[in-house]
C-alpha cells in the first residue's frame, strides 16, 4: 500500500508491506548499499541498492527517509519531503 499526504509544510509518502518485518537492530542495515535482508531467506533478487539510493535522493531534497516495523506485521518506509513555496 502506498499513501501520499500533504500538509502546509511537507509531503509524506508511506510504503507499507505485510511481510514478516525484520528485527529492529537490522533496520539500519537496509539503508546501506548492497545490503539485502532476503539473502538468508533464499531470495537472491536485487542487489541491495534501492533503499540506499532512495535515501540519498530524499536527503538531496532536504527530506528524511525512515523505516519501521508496523505494529501488526510488515514494514513501513516513510519519506518526508519539505514543500517549497512558490514565492
């Protein structure tokens, strides 16, 4: 599920999944280039760059990317980007 929320100061993009989640101590690894959590599960797709690239793009726009386990199941990746006034 992908949601987009806008307020007067920023836009928040949330990406939710319903997978098993990951141990909290492993979440920071997801933002490191070439880190893949699925290797241990036998899923070898991808090269582990997606979230690292997304974080760098977000930071280049003065935004913030966070990853957190959801209360029931899965992860939430949240990107918050500041809005720039047109004046």
